[in-house]
């Protein structure tokens, strides 16, 4: 009898599921059924909370006091005065980008553009950052990046610009892998067969997320066997296996948001990890470092006295005494060394400083918005190769060419077409062939006049039209739009710099043996990471409309 009862319950559940699935979703405002090709193919995509990309952990946002962890300003910079801000939820790399991660990047360049020595050379870290005339660190020049003993150590010697290029590359490789694993693009195995076993090599132009989403990566040998059905009644195709197919769209929620450098506020918020000592919106104790307490040694019984991060205790003391090394590292340490903070992030204090996305200004805290504060440089627009068809212009690496934005609002269609045509005429050479900025990935033009009005302008909206005059750079100041913030302290810094509120800057083209980076990613949708078990106000689902 019990078996029959359980079977009946299962069958009842299946009936309920099938009946609920048979009810098509409708527009709440028109009553039209979604995902029905017969009525025009209006689309409604499955609503979901996206998962983080590879290597990332979710960081639930909230309010905190920017600069609040600094208990003193020993440099008298007055550059991070306390201010309450809100940081939206986002994703962040669990660890710093390692040497192995960077070697993956170099390998891809080598197999994809085997004859482009300039591209490969520009992607190489500056290993000469280890060289010093008064110390014998030459062994690191040749070995730190490539020797397998250092493969899990953080990559150093990378500029802010190189870190930005890595973020773009990582975005494209992650999304390409998702599409090939799903069968929306030709799978890796099928691609390797078509290329004579050269798995991962690209016979044509490499995948780019923006170009793909714009419908410019399609065709024989590119489309996968499991492309999504195209419900548009104008799409060419039959029914069943012969039904029209389409590429993945942003609305499908399949592709990941782009990897990028974290903003300074995001980095500081993630480093403090106040989620671990907060209850009912009350912070029990403030923090000086990414862990509780005022010290740099572990208070736990099993690890009592051990140093909690990789830093320099004092002049000439990078590791402690032989036989009892206090932080187990003389230079950098593996990226998963020490305990993670309460967000699950490793080495948010010490090991290497980390580039963030912000341009440095001493008084940024006074000027930035209190929601998601960020000081960037300029807005850009993707150049259109054919404005009437909406096709993006591509550089020789398959990336969209970006131009400085001449407006911070949506233009009228006629103005947009005229602007694009004027820019194309101004940038191409007399023969009308290659755009002037197509030599490097992600390059932008240096146009300084509005092609419509002919007046000088600056696209520097985020920096409040800060001057572009660099005549005094290096003479009276080192601060200009090329000065980027780095944070966190390093193996060669004293403990003061491990405070998340401290901030320093360097030129975006400079590199150092104590600066690395980690990536972040914007989170879309609901900000709450773990809603289970938390009180919520009930929300009723919309009822379907029945025509009578």
C-alpha cells in the first residue's frame, strides 16, 4: 500500500509538472504568448542568476566606509579620507593571476599569431624588474616567469596596460570555450579534425565576444551542431532538424560578462571582507587588515604566532631566521598561500601589490559618486564599418575598433550615421584601406574634434574633463591620466601598506617586481548571493490573460 501511495504521488507530481509546462508564458501587457513562431516569435528568456566565470568568487555588495580601515596617514598624503559608499555585488578572482596563467596567454598568442613577433613581445612581462646593480637577483630574470618551480607564483613585471589586455583575452577565451563546449560553435574536437589535429589553433580570425554578439562570426565551419532555434518568422529554415538556427545572444544569459580590473572601491571592499564580522547590519569590530585583530600573527591555537601574510617585517628582514621562516617566503609566495579572507580571497594583503582600474587623483574621495565610485578615463564607442548594417569595424586581431565618444547620450539616428561616416573618412588613408589604429588590439583613435561641429572636445567625461595637457608631467607632478592606482602591499613592503585603505600610484606603462593583479567581473541581476534561509516578502506571480 505504501509503495502504491509513493507511486501515486510521483505520478501526480509529473502531471502537475507537465500541466505547468504546457502553459506558455505570456506578455503581461499584451497577452501575446512568448516563444511562439506563429505569432511573430516574441522572445522571453529564462530568468536566472548567472554563475561566476572560471576563477571567480561572488562578493555580495553593500555599504562600507571607504578609507575607514586606515588608522593613520604616515605619508601625510590626505588621499583616502573616510567616506561612506555603496559597492554593488560583483565577482573577483580568488587568487592573483599566476605565472602559469600568463604562460597560457603567451601560448595562445604564439599558436594564433605565430608570425606576429611584435604582439608576442608586447605581451611579455618585463622580467628585468628583478635586476638591480646592488643585489644578485639575476636568477629571477630568466627563471621567475618560466621555471615550473614558480608556476603558481603571482605574475609580476606586467604594466597596467598589459593587465587590461589580459582581461580582454580572458573574456574571449572563456566565452569561446563555453560556446564550443555547448555546441553553439564548432566543438574543439571537430575544429581540430578540420584543421588536421591542430587543436585550439585558429585558421581564421580569432573569436571576440563583441564581434560574435553582433552576428559577425557565422558560417560554414563556424556554426555548431547545437545552435539555438531561431523563432523569428523571417528566419530562413524549415521545421524539425531543418529549423532555422541562430547564434547565442546576450539575452540568453549564456555568455559571461567581461573580465576587467576591479575598481579601487571594489578592491578595498573585497579586501576588508566585513561580511565575516557583521551581524544584522552591525559591524562588531573594525579591521586594519583583511583579518580580525590589530596584529599580523595568527591567534589560533594550532597556528599561533605564524605570520598571516607575505610582507617585510623591517629593513633587511624579508623572511625571518633560517630554520624558522616567519612567512615562509623570501620574495613572492604561491597565490594560494596563507588563509583566505572571509570572502574567500587569497593574499589581499601582501605578496604582491595589485593594479586596480582607477586613475589616481589625491582628492578622488571628495569627487566620486557614493554608489559604485570609480575614476576612469574616457568613454568609447565601437566604430561601425557599415553604419547602415550595424557591422563593427575590426582591427587585424579581430577586435572592434573603438573611438572616443563625442557625446554622453544617445544620438539621433541621422546624427549617428553622419558621425560614423565622417570619422571613417577622417581616419582612413587616401586609398581608403586600413584604419590608422588597427595595429594593436583594443586601440583607440586620437581624434580631438567633433566631426560634425568641428569643435574641440574631450571625451573624458568620467574624469570631469580633466586637462589633457601633460607639459608639467615629470616636472612638478607625476599625476596625470596615465597614473593608475595599486593597492595591497607586497613581499617587499612594510605592514602599513597591507591596510586596504592605503593607496599608491604608478604610470600605466611602468612595471615592478612587486606589482601584479587579479581580475573582477560585474554581477548582473539580484545582489543577494545566498538568499536561502533569509526572510523575504512574498511576491505573487503574474496571471496569464485569457481572451474571451
